[in-house]
């Protein structure tokens, strides 16, 4: 195809130099396509934040050019931000049947479903938007119905792999369409965007069949109740649990809202096969013999309010873990969650449970859904791109993926390791990275989206570390002097009953700070507050080596 003078642009608003909140943009002229709209769970430094989503300022400024949102698969880091995107920009969503089922659950919770345009696609679908054609190919991952995407532009073909691995014996027969990938490569790929999660790991991902075999053996050996935790979206893993429970004549109990919702969607849409009568209500299971029960629950990542965490501390109303119960963690911790998961494992051992955890082929109950180095090289070899943009990974992963690309024939200098917001522009077959678009994190806190910034988070951090003191002053409006002594309230700083001398000194310094002000300044609240903060801040640090937040409140009478 020949270029008609329009520029082809590729960039990410989330998912590069990080794991999570994936969002990628392909733009040709006045046609914009958004790939995925993920969310990312916060670490412990982001106090009170519920979810992190991409900054969509660029999309809001160019909303009339957006032709659609195309979802590669249904994991949270690819669909978690969909409701928040649609609240700002109502655009059509293109996704496979199972992925649409998961998106519908989210849109229903946000009361957006009735006004949303959802279009079902599969690996054989073909879409046309003006000069741009869009086609798809099937990839294998740890969730059903995953797609790679091909954008057919006048400049050339752009391929986005989605998340993938090459499992030749998948549980759900969700085979990667290797022949179609090879055909795409033969036709010509101008630029390839390929995921980099496991670019540091040599070899190939073990097959899911290993997990099924290990799980079945663990079920046979378990003397009492089995509790197994995994990602709710890992439907092939759930199917393996069902098969092992059926073979050992156990009833299946589902705990956790997301587990119940996803399993129901998977059953309704034909992605899960469950023997009739196998699923039991938690209350019903309490009256069954322990060796006849298998609990499938959420919480494999150590989430404090998820079912497994509550079970490990004895705070789940409808189920308990007893000595010699078997607990299986059929997922590996996402980077950053290791400490929370370890705490739960410790709690489980203290309850006397038999705990099985870890990855690998020996006794592991988890294999990765992301391809190792040999699979990444296979994708590169099949696609044979002129330009390569590694995505979905932290910088070291992108770096290793670049080396893999060069080892299989991608020309040095034709790989772009970019940051979120960096734009790769392609004109007349030549790619350059010279400009940026707005990008970053948007924080979701309760019903607020984007209203929490660095200043609020800094204040929360200070409050969590050193607490606060509130100084209440009652001032005479006419005489411009204090009517009564200050009232000092401590929260998270000192225990008042054990620190009476310090509180008296605080009040004395507050009085002095106010009385030392010129009379004209005593009618200006901001001057009074600043004087109190300055007087107390240094004194409290010298006395306690802490820096509490100081909050003066002036009441004028």
C-alpha cells in the first residue's frame, strides 16, 4: 500500500514500563483506535486509592476521531478501566463473547450497560473504518477468547499480540492460530507490538496440563476439606478444579463475588462445563462431610477483603479452615503482592492447614499465562516485523525483549523502547519517536475519579506516619485577642493522658505565637495559622523526632 500523506502514530497511555492498566492507541489521520482499557491495583504507598487507570486527556481532546475500543481479552488489567472511559467518552466496544460477558458485569455495576454499544467479534471477524481494516487472530492465554489484532493501514500492517503464550495442549482447546500468524508475517508487518512480561525467563512456558495432573494428585491425597484459590478469570484453571473435584466426588462451593460472577458468565456462555448438582451453597456445605467439599475462592493475591484472607484469619461467616484441611494457591503473586500472600500462607499454617503453593512442574499449581523467551522469539519469527515496540512490561523486560528481537533478525535501531505517552510516528515507511502526548495515572477513590492528586496523597502519608494535632483558638473579633486558652487535640501523634506536660507546653507556645503578633495581624486568620505552624513545627520535631500535621482552627466571636 502507498501512503497518502497521512501520518500513522502508535503510542501507549498505560502498560509500558509497568505491569497493569494497559491502554494502547493506533492513529492514522483522523481515525483513532483504542486497544484495551485496563486498571491497576495500588500499592501500599497510595493510601485510600481503590484503582489506578490511565490518563485519557488525549482521547477526550480527540473524542470525535475515536472509532472504537477493541479489547484483546478479559483480564482486569485490560478491562478494569472500561467503565471510567465510557463515562467520559461513549464509544463502541469490540470484544469476544466471553470478554463481553465480563465487561457487561462491570457496566451493569456502573449503570452504563443500557447506553453502551457492545459488538461481538471473534478471530474470523473483519472490520472496516474508512481506509483502515481491522482483523484478528487467536492467541492462547490464561483466560478464554483472547485475540491478537492486525490494523491494515495504507502505511502498512500494525500487529498487537495481546497477552499470549504457545501452549500446544491447552485445557480448553484454545490453540494459538500459528498458521494465520505466519500468513500475516508473509503478507508483511510494518510494526509489531508484543507483550514482554516473561522476556527475562528462558525456555518455554510449561503446559496447563501439568497443573491439572498435580491438582488431581493433591485432591486424591487430601484427607479433609480442600480450599483452592485462583484468579476468577482463569477459567481453564477453574475447569481443572471442577474435573479434580468430580473425580474425587466433592461438591464445589464458590466464595467471593467475582468468582461467583465469572463462573456464572462462563457457564451461561458455554466456557465451563459443570456436572449437574456439583455446586453447593456455603450453608449446605457446612453439613457435608469435610472430605466431600471443595471450596473455590478469590484472594490468591493477598487482597485483605477477599475470601481467602478472611478465611485465614477466621473472619468468614459461612466457612472455616480446620487442621488438616488442604489449601491450594493456584496462582503466583503479582510483583508487589508477595508480602500479603506470605502473610496469608503463615496464617494458614498457624491454623494447621496443609498448604500447597508455588509454580513449576514438580508440584506446582500454577503456570504462567505469558510466553517465555522461546515463545516470544517464535512470535517475532512468525511476524517478521520491520519495526518492533515491546509493550506490557517494566523497563528491564522491554530491554530483554529488544535483545530477543535483534537475535531473530529485527534490525538494530528498529526497536523502540518507549514510555507511556511517547509517540512513534511512521511516514513513508520510516518510524521516528520525537514527540509526546499527555499520559500518567488517574486515581479512583470511592466515587471520585481523578480528584485525588499528589498533595492529597502526601497529606495522607504524613497523617499515617506522624498523625496530626488540631489547635482550636477562640478569638475576640472586636478586641483581636484570645478569649480562652487554646484547646489541643491529638490524633495518631501522642496519647493525651500520658503527655500532659507536652500538651501544656504546646498550648503555651501557641499563646505566645498569637500574642507576639502585631495587633493588625491578629485579624488575619492565615497569618495566625502560619505563625502557629512555624512555632510548633520545629519544637515538636526536637521533642519527638516526628512531624505531625498541624491544623489550627480559628473561631471568631
